[in-house]
C-alpha cells in the first residue's frame, strides 16, 4: 500500500510541475497578423492592434500508459504483481520529465512605413518543469533486499517574466525580406529545486540515505523568512517580508529571412529567443543530512498500550525532516541561456489554384536535457481574405504529431485558433496523455487599423 502511495505521489509531482515553441501554423495562414512571431521577416499588408493572444504548450517524454495497465478487464498500477519490472521500467526514460510554457500577449501594435514594417508588444511568459530519475521508480518496483540506488537528478522549477519587444522587417528586393526582434526580459518569479545527491542503501535491517539538495527562490513580492537557527522558514511568506527587489533581467533576439525565388514558392528560416537571463535569487538554501530508518522492531505491547507508538513515529519523522531542512546561504545569481527555437519552412501555392498550397515545416527546440525535434507536412486553404485554414501531420521526437488552425475575420476583427498534439489518446475524463506527447494550444484576437 505504501508503495502505491509513493508511486502516485511521484506521478502527481511530475505532472504538477515554461520553454516556448513557436506557432508554426502561422506560416500557412495568410490573414494571421502575428506571423512575425514565427519569423520576424514576415510582413503584414496593413497595421494592426492585437487585443490578446494566449498560447499554452506542454511536453513530456512519458505517458500515463507507463503507470496504468489493463489486466483481466480492469486497470492496475505498474506495481501490481502481474506487471513485470521489465515491462514497467522499459517504458520509462533515464530522466522522465514534463515541461510547459504559457505566453500571454498583453498588447501588440504593428505599422507599415515604406518597405519596412515595425512591431511593438508586451508579453507575460512563464515556464515550468519537473524531472524524476528512473531510479525512483526502480526503487518502488524492486526495492527489497540488499540494494543501492542513486536518486540524484530529481529537480523541479519554474519562472515568470515580462517581455517587451520591438520588431523590424524590411524588403531588400521583391523576392527577399529580412527581420529581427529585440527583447528585454524582466524577471518576476523564479524557483529551482535540485537534488544533487541522494544515495540510498537498503538492506533487510534498515534503509539509509545521504541527501543533499539546493533550493533557489526569488519573488518580486515575497521574501522567505528564517528562524533563529538560520534555516529557511518556507511557510513564512507574510507581508512583513516583502522583497520588492529586481528578480532578474535579460536580453534576447529573433532573426529571420523570407525568400520567394519562384512565383508561388516561399522559403522561411528563423531563430527565436537567442539570449539569456540573469536571475537574482534573494532566497537561497542548501540541505544536507543522513537518514537512517530501521523500523519499529523494538516496539512492545506496553508501548502500544501506553500510546508510545506515536512518539516513536514522530521521532522518525523528525529525523527525516531535520535532514531535509534548508539552511539559508548567501544570495546568489545565475546566468542561464534561454531555450531557443530554429524554424524552417517551405510553402508552394498550386499554380492552377493559388488559394491552395502545400508545404513542410521543421522545428528544433534547444533546451538543456530536454531537446525536441519535429517535421510536418501541411495543407493550407486561403480562399478569401477573411478565411484561412490549415492542417498538418508529421513526426517528432516522441512519435507522430498533427495539428490544425484557422483564421477568421469579421469586419476588422480577426480570430485565430490552433491546436497541435500527438497520437495515443488520453485517460478518460482527465485529458492526461497515455503516450509521450507535445501539445500546443493558441487563441488570439487582432484588430486591423
């Protein structure tokens, strides 16, 4: 029973714990006004004002099918005796991670001036991730008898920031345009927790673990207090500890080129989010300790009758929490590169029906420990200025992927919606993916000036 609870906790922790992937379908929607975010060289025919766009993206290299198995008409967990260790552990990666991003466009303004097109915008961006090493699940499945486990590598984190961007694109000739966007990043919140050492030795007599972990936290609004012994009091986030200091700053740039060497053929290449972020961690801490647990074999009937069982349990719990206490250390800074995107695309309008086009896109997300690649073929139909539809399918790091998007105009307003996902289904009534997947949802509204 305890193992099932631990397994559930590990899965929930992984699933509960922002990198950005560009809206690739923008390349095939003629009426989409924020195409410059996919490639800053893309220009609009007229000025516009964006009144909000929301993008949410999640990516994970495991699925719920690794933990749930059909057996004799019912579903059992991976710890059920009918599920072999090879079947369960073979479905996992050495590092099992989930990451996600949220990007909300507060406002965007674009205007044309001669051969150039300018854009200004403000965004709120966020990132979160969690990574659980395979060894944790190995311990849950096989943790009996003499064994040694290295459980280091567990980590979780996230951040939120404000992005201010200026974009400029220019036609160098009728067949080529180039563009760039400069971004200023202002940190709001950031959290990082990393177990750097977790060596566990198990025997028939006892469990013993040496643990060391780093905690870095910063907030524009709150500061974690400390107790008299210098340990961070993670529950102390009261108003009297307001921080009100900068939490980070950074710079980034997008670069792009768009070439039309033949009538109806467009070739696109762009690199997004080249840059870095310097975070100032106003709260930093480190925990280190040795935990040993040999059970309660010395417990007597008299102890139970007198209620001492709770006392012994509390002693063990206190020993564990004492080893995991986070000692406050000097404030520190961390300079880290942003996850960047490389986008390639080709689109050809059919000569006998220009409203219909075929194309292909490629995408690479470069992120330490969590890289992602995919390629898709696309079909687009843009019959009128007020309507554009596109659909695509392809393959990525985790298997087959698909997507669809539409752009509809009503008078001067334009509504865009797009969805992209992998194959494999979800857990009924929850939406939890059964297979590793890459999912993205985009909804936005603009107004033509």
